[in-house]
């Protein structure tokens, strides 16, 4: 996503917040849910579009649920089906990185968020740990640039499978009961 600066077109890239607000407006929480027509979660997976009726956290509201003493939080977390005993059957985590940025291991970051939720370090808006079991499925989506050598080396280390056309990767990790779709900005 490029923008013009003054009279000269420069390769300045928008912050990830632009895409964030298109997908799910920042500041969203389960108590103030947007309507189905005001979110675009379907851009990642049509299944998570329907998750939003259970609850979603977005950007600053995430500080309410992550471990205390840290500003590090996922961009978007959406909760799916709940079993009769309030156990979450599915959680979607969406992490977005600014274009042309290659300074973080976003896969490792997503695994950290899953660990926080599974280990009871992350709390819901009522201050209670999420009811997650080993059967809870984590669907994770990372939007970032995928073209650098260092990024491709990280994907190889994680055992990622390249998508057709080279604009992303898929990672399955049974230890985390997670599937991770790494999507290049160009693919959106």
C-alpha cells in the first residue's frame, strides 16, 4: 500500500493500521461488536467471518486480555464456537506487519500469543482466563512481506509449505493445534 507524498511519488508505505481498520475496526471488543457488514474477516477465511458473533478483540482492546506489564498484543483475535461448557472450540489470530518490514519473527510472535491464552496468562474482559483445552483449534493469519532471504529461511526452519505463486506459506503445528497462513501483502 503506497501513498503519495507532496508532488513527488515516494515509496512510503502505510502503517498496518490502514488494513487493520478495513478488516476489523480498531477498538472492537465483544461488548461493542460491529455488525457483520462492518467487518471484512472473510478476507482471511470465510469461517472466521462467522466467528465474530462470539467476540472479537482488536488493537487497543487487546491490552485488556494480554499478560499484564506488556504492550505486545495480537492485532486481532476472534473467538469461534463455544461448546456447552463454554470451552472455546476455535480461536483466530490475525497479525499484520507494515510492508517492507523484515525485523520480526511473526510466527514466533503468534505462538507466544497462543501460549499466553493456553497457559491462562491472557484474560477475557471479565478478568477470567479463556476456557481453552487441547482440542481448541487456533487459526492464525499473518500478513507481511515474504520475499526476503531471511524470511524464506525462517519459513524453511518452521517447515512451511509455499503457496502456489510464491505469495505465502502454510504451517501446521500439532503441538499448538494451529494452522498458520502467511500471506504476502500482494496477495490481498
